[in-house]
C-alpha cells in the first residue's frame, strides 16, 4: 500500500525506507504498559490498556463509532454497564486509530502522539520533572504523579479535574478556589455524537443545590439538602444509597457523592450520567429530567420562565411512531443543531405542531404543522415528537361532574338549613320551660 502510494506520486525509495523505519521505531519502542501504571519512558499503544488494581476501570483508546478515529478514554467495567465511557480526553480532537500512542517521557510530559498531525499535550510542566508515573486508580481517576526519594508523591494532573458526562463517586462538581478551575458535567450533542452538548450539571454553592442548565439557563434544581440527607427534588428511593459530601472552605466549594452500601456480589455501576436530553440517571433510576421542563411547570425541580403567548400550561411534546405528511414539513438540514434545538424552535413557533431529527446521528430538524383532519402514517417505524394539548374529559363525563358538584352543593345547603332550624327550635323550647 505504501509502495503504490510512492509509485503514484513518484516518491524516492529512500522515503519509503524512512517510512518503514518510522513504523518499526513506533512499534518496537512501545513498551507494553504495566497493568496499572505507565512509567516514564513507556508508551501505551492503541490496542493496549491500563486497568485499575481491581479491574473496575480501564484506560485505553476508543469512545467513537468511527473506526478511523479514536479518543483516550476511561471505561467502566462494572457488570451493570460494562464498557461505558466515563471519561474522554479532548472530545473535539479525535486522533488516528492505527497510530495513536499515549506516552510519558523522561521529562514528565504526558501526551498523545499520532501520525500525520501534531501531538496533543495532556500535561507538561514549565520545568522538566523526573521520576513520574501515570496510574489508573480503582476510583476511576487517572493520575500523573511525581515520586519523591522519601516515598511520598505529588499530584501533577488528574482526569477528575476534566469531567466528561459522567460523575463517579469522589469526583467533584464545583470550583477550586486556589486555581479558579470549575468542575461540571457537559452532555454529548446527540446519542451518537460525543461533541459538546447543550446541558451541564453544576454545583451551586451559595444555594447548596445541584443545577441542570441548558446553554447557561437553569432548567432544573435539586432543592435543598434536608436533615435526612436527601435532596428535595430527587426521588427518595433513587438516592437512598448515596452519601453526599459537601465542602466549602477557602480552597474549594464542591459536591461529590459516595456509595453507602456496596454489595460485593453485585457490582453495580455507581456513576451518574447526564444525557443529551438533560436527564440525569443513576444506577437506581432517574435522578432528574430537564426534558420535562417547559417554563410553565415547577414540578420535580423544574424552574419557571416566560413562555410564548401561544403556548399553554400542560402542553408537552410526546414521542410518537409514524410518518407525518411531508407536504407540511419544513426542513433545517444543519448538522450543528440537535434534538434540543428542534424542540425549542418548534415550541417558540406558534405554527409548529411537531418535529423530528433529520439525520441518523440525531442532528438537523424537520418541523411539522397540520390540523386534525390530516392523516399520519402510523404503520411507519419512524419516530417524531408531537405537541399534545392537556388531556380533556369527554363532554359526557364533564357534564356528570358538573351535575354531581351541583347536587353536592344543594345537599350541603339543605343540611345546613335543617341544622339551623333544629338549633332554633331547641333554643325556643328551652325558653318555654
């Protein structure tokens, strides 16, 4: 393959030799990484991994559906969600799968190297640092440390400082007061695109609450932490097994959680996940759902804001199966917009009655408008979202409700009148004696 390339472009044989020498050099000096740590001078190639002592988490290259490109990722090996990516480096910078190498040099520089492009520096000190080691911990944290002659270690860099869309026990949300560095989760753009999404999970130290924001606007709040150790707006049964740790001092304002009771026979997946729709999921179930927040409702932690005058409380988008009439569709084929953009734009457009994603990766929009007389092909396996009005009772049931209410009111008045007459008679009877 390389030879045909050289012939086609008339490259000299010396260049071909240099190319093969480069490939040999990359493959031969890549020391097979130890099970847990990467020592100075070692490399981790794309088909190898570093796994924590108990094997709960592994560091390797992966995290993308495109086989040509990859990312440095940490995956969870818990049986509940085996192989799930809990951390990913530089989500907007994929690297070549075949030539990707993670290296730690003798100067303490941790970087990703790959062919045809510049290297990606993960950590580099202003001054060279010797005797360093990069380790995959059982907490899910990948750390770079300097080893000192007295046996102590200094932390240089850690993956916990750069969260992806998952929060694991002991990982923090909040702010480091020493450095000004913020810790927050950011969702993916769609179910299949790992690029930056629109939702974030943040810790608000002044209010002592977790917030889910969309493009900086607060959609959901956890509410205060009660004396029972539970957040007001999170289902109690979902958070019973969590112990929350809140720190507020001159060094940091942070939130993290730990697992109270962990059954060794059942390796649950303890992570929290922020989905591209703004749902926060844990191993016990749904902790929060910003997707149900429309601005008019305050249930389950939703926040209120102004809504379009044409929209009424109770209106929601419901997921349907079928294919609406395309003659009444407006297409927006931009790959930079996602489900949340489609939903927000349809909500603001008074003539929009439904929408769906245009591309298979969840981007682009198709907006629908129709009246009740138009047909929808319900036999299609296509998914779309239909704006539904608040449920109304049938006319007959509503009539009976009004009749029942009128009868109840009349009976109440009659009973009150009879009681009043009885009291009056009893009062006059006493006077006559």
